């Protein structure tokens, strides 16, 4: 192996090692809530307080921005409407008409037999509350109590239980000539449709703006806080996607009218806004062809995070009825489901999955992996199939690389002669090398490109495995029941043969007593390395000798799906390189290189 390729491999490997060591020794800190802020958050959860948005007009009026609060007893005793579908279950409260209880029937919190199902919406009486509220914001001159808000006592006018085929309708008469109705329906996945209407039976025209609010009390308790994952606000504004971390919301400018830190943007069309967690998401989706004001808000007094979608003011003349329809997504970030909603008009909804900077790679990699899994029915085998496809795609580059490496082996004696002749004169050695490469038509950098191509592919696959819900709890075989988590087997109990459990994932014991997949990874790297003789430079020789075993331990805590990919990649690379070098008339002395022989046969490659 020539010096330039060796140096490139060493630099690449050391970069991996530095990154891995950094995150092992200095993991991102767990989010901490100051005691005072925690107390405020708990109080807010019990009070059920949030700040309704202001009405938006071309010339903003003196908006009604009443600060309301709901007692915990009133919220706890309020009548509720059950939500029952094949995929979700929960309820909505008639106090405010808020959608505030929702569980995902298809997902459990862990692989344990007694694991509970995942809950994503919680009433304001519970810590970590999250709920959606739809209402109307009145303009100047309209009493805030005459429009529906967080405390409005809605009645169930139609329906009994909210199911996919049976919507429910809530009604409220303000006693001053305005009759409000709210029809709520849900599809067979995770999308609610809310149609609000107001009928003016009075004698004077009124103006108000329909709005939707998504409120969250405090930062999520299960925040991952990992650099590769976005958690916080996700928004689409006029076709442009944006993300805002939870802590960045605390840096918004203070808005005196709203009484909170806010960031606002007027959207012409194609917009939505909400909150995302690792695998779950709640998003407000106004009419995609209508303008609205998109708002992100943090109320530091109550530690409440909000997103809002406020539609333009509507003026309702006596005898007329105004309506507004919007949607609310609350569920898992399944690619198929998001893509179906995108095809149905929710602009670029698939972008809500955190594809990262390498989206041009992560999106097609996931698409292929997802469809291979559908075809094969096993995510582990699908990862191996994806690896085969990637290696086939890069084969022309790999072929040129390995052919060039074989020719470099042939030039090894001449290169050694040049080194002897040049002595300590580095400039003379370089000139001689360049002349030799030119004469023999060999490109010493030919082996670099395949290695460089693998780096973004590796990180893109790591991103896909970490962020997509399709990999969550995806089984391979036997003990490998979740390819998004580290290898559950361990040397500590001889991979399950001994009658005691494996060390807890993430512990020092788990780092030392690795599983069978990292062990296979180290062996595959070792064998791939031994296709070539050991470097003559002592430092390089030592680094190459330790590299497979360092990677073996460092990747032991990574997602097992990523380790499966690397094992498959090493195995295919080994096979390709061996066969191509044989086709060029050289047989790699694998056994001799493993034994570390220093003879001529070990330093060069024997011909057939």
C-alpha cells in the first residue's frame, strides 16, 4: 500500500476515532431545569394556562390577548369525548374543546412484554402537558369572553365517540348573538380535521380571526439532546423548511403585546408549524392555499412553549356564517404516512423527518432501505441488500482503485530502489516517484476516492438509522430485536450461553464486554487490512495493527444496524479487492500477512 493511501486511511480512521472518543468521554449534557423554572412549569401544568393569539389584520387592531387560566379541578371534571381508531386512542375535553389525550396504539415504550403504549398528548393537569386548541380571536371592541378560548364550556351537539367514520360536533352559544360550532374528524392514521364556524344571529357585524394553538408545558422530559437529531419547532413557511431548538426559543425577542418571547412570520401559502420529538410529531396545518401568521412563542413566566397558526380576520355580517378548516397532525413520523399527506396537499411534509445536511443522500438511502425492507420483510437483510447496492454503484471506482493498487504492488521494488538512491533527499524522492508514476501510467491517488465516498454514505446511513421510526424496534434475528439500539449480546455472558444478564447499555462494562456484532466487525476489518503487507514505517504499522480493535470497541455502543452495514461493507470490499487483484495476476498473501512474515513474499505479492 503506497504512503499516500496509507496516510489518507490513517487520517480518516483517526478522525473517526477522535469523534467517537469525544462523544464517549464527553457526552452531551442532559437538559437541566432550574428549580425555580421547574416550579413554574408544574404550576402551569396544574393551572392549564396559555396565551391565546391576537387577531391578525392588515392594520392590526388593539387585539384581545387575554391571559386565561383554568383550574385543575375544572379541567379534571370537565366532560370528555372519547377518541377511538385502530391506530390512536384518547379523548378531547369539552372545556376549551382541546385535543389533549392521545396514545399511539401501534407503538410501545420498550420491547418489554409489559411495556405501555406511547402517549404524545397530555392534559394541562399533567406534567409535560401537550395539547392543541382551536378557537377565534376577536378584534378591538369585541369582548374576549364572547369568543371561544381555553375556558369555553363546549357542548357535544352531534356524535358520541370520535372515530374515523363518525366525526363529532361541538357547539357554544355566547349568548350575544354568536353561535360557534366545531366539527372534528380523524382519518385512519394521525390527522385530525377541524372545521370551525360562527353564525352571526345578532344585529351588528363582528370581526374575528380563527386560530390554532399547540402548547407544550416545559421541555420534554425524554429529550435526547443529541447533535444528530433535531427536537423542537419544525415549520414550513412559503415552501421553506426551518427548525428551531427548544433552547433557542428562549432567546426570542420579547413581544409586549403577546406577553412572551415570540418569532412571527406572515405566510402566503404552503405552510405548517409544530413540535417534533425523536419519533413523534404534533403539527398545525392551516389551509395550504391561504395566508396565515406563523408564530413560535415561549412564555418564560409559565415555561410554556407554543406554536400558533392565525388566519386573517373575517368579518361576519348579521345573518351570515363564516367557516375555517384546518388540520392537526399528531402521531408517528412514518415515511409512508407523511408522504401520503404530502401527496394530498401538505407541502413537503416528509421534510419533517430530520434528514440533516446530507439530505441528498439520506433521503434516497432511506427510500431504498425502506422498500427493500417491504420486499424482504427483514430490516437486517435489507441493510445488507442496501450495502450490496451501494457497493455495486461504486464498483467502477473501486475497480480502478484496486487495479491501481495492484500496479503499485508491482512497482514496489522500483519504489524501494528510488528510496535507497534518494536517501534523505525528500525532494529528489518525490521527483523520482512522480516520474515513475507517469512512466508506468499509475495514479497513486486512485484509492482515495472510494474511501472518501464511503464517509458521507456512512454518516448518512447513521442518520437514517438514528432518526427514522422505521428502524425503531426493527428486528434482525435471534437476540437482535432492535436495529436502532446497540448489540444486546455480550462477552460478559458468552453471548447468552451463561446464566446471567449482559451489562446495561451505555455502561463501562458494556463498552468493555462487547457483543458479537462488534467482534465480527473487528475481525472483518482485520482480514481486509491483511490483504496488503504491513507498512514498513513503525508508526504506521502500529496504527494499522490497532485500528480494527479500536473500531471494534468504539462502535460497540452504536446502533446494531450500523454495525451490520459495516460488517457487510467490509466483507464485500474484501471479496472485491481479492478477486480484482487476482484478475490482475497477483495473489494476495493473506496468510503470510497475518503471520507477519517479513520475507519477499510478504512484502510484495506472489504471482499466480
